[in-house]
C-alpha cells in the first residue's frame, strides 16, 4: 500500500491538526469493491478521518458483472467506512477508460460504458449529494495506458 500525505502524516497520532489530504493508493492495480484491501482500509481508519472520498475506476467491471451488484458492493464499502467512525463518505463516479480489456475477454468500450453508466446511475440515486461527478477529460487526464489517472491529476 502506498500512502501519500503532506509532511504531517508521520506525526498523525500526535495531538494537533492532521493533514488536510491523505491519499491511500492500493498498488499496483487498485482494489475492487467486492474484494477491498483490508490493510488499506484499516490504515485509513486508524487515521480517523472526518471525510473520505472514494475515487472509483473500473476494476469491478468485467463482462460477467452485474451493475446492481457492483453498486451494492460500493455501498457496502461506504457503510463499512461510516460504521467505523467516518461521518462523511463521498463517492466519485466510475470514470471512462480507454486501453484494452485483455483481462476481461469479450469486454468492449461500448459494453464498459453501458455498465459504467448503469452503476453510476444507481449510485447517484442512492447517495444523492454524496455522489460526485468527476471533472476529468478523457484521454487528456489519463496515463498513456488510457486506463489509469495520470500522476499529474493524482497529486492535485
């Protein structure tokens, strides 16, 4: 797990203000809502944040997935974080992507887009103002692979 923070992270258990932004990145391929990285979540909860933003990509989407199940897994993740003391959990939309779908034979950009849009619609209806439209341009804000967000966007 890669944890990026402002310089105050090393002293985050000390009294006083905590960093405003702490990024937990699950390497190297991210995690899915169906199988979240428990160590990453435990480290996040030890930080005792007041707000968590979950940035969604497409790791849950493959040719066999059901959008309603993906949305429920994400909502379960939100509930887990809230039950464990985080009062405010925001969820960003699942982003468009390019690249290939070699890990999901039969998947196409059109099928991915349809599933992505369906999951986002379900999440928007369930989360209301806690569901955030992510203002990113495809492919401009993405890495060369067309799948992952460019490092320049991750650090902003």
